[in-house]
């Protein structure tokens, strides 16, 4: 019985190390920097590089998430989506959710 418990603890530890790379373990602020969002939308997510790029700070999380999903899938392909399409290839849906949730808290 003790060997089974030890094995279960070891498997859990290894699994938690593998999960460490997914978005749930990543901080939204770190993702915002790592995925280059800041280079167009501003380091504070409030001062975009160009006046026609949106300010993301404080936007509705579900709205931002849905926009990212639609841009990545091609469902949205107007405006500046061509520039965003490449960036969306760098993130998965879980990371999009993390980014959207974090950006919604920025004011």
C-alpha cells in the first residue's frame, strides 16, 4: 500500500511539472509581455503605438477573448486583423482567456 501511495505522489508531482507550462500557471502580465502584445497596445495596455490600435486596459474580458478567438480562426478578418493574425498564432485559447481576464482588470 505504501508503494502505491508513493507512486501516486510521484505521478502527481511529475504531472504538475508538465502542467507548469500551460496558461493557468502563467500570469496575464507575463503573457502580455512574452507574447508581444505590449509592442502595439502599449506597455500599460492604455497607450497603443498607433491611434487606430485599441486600448485594451479595462475592456470586457469576454469581448476581448471572443475577438482573439475570432481573429485566430479567421472569423474576423477586417481592420487590423492581418497584423493580429500572426500574433494569435503564438497563443492558445487558455492563454487568450488569461490575457483577456488580466487586461479587464487593468484600469
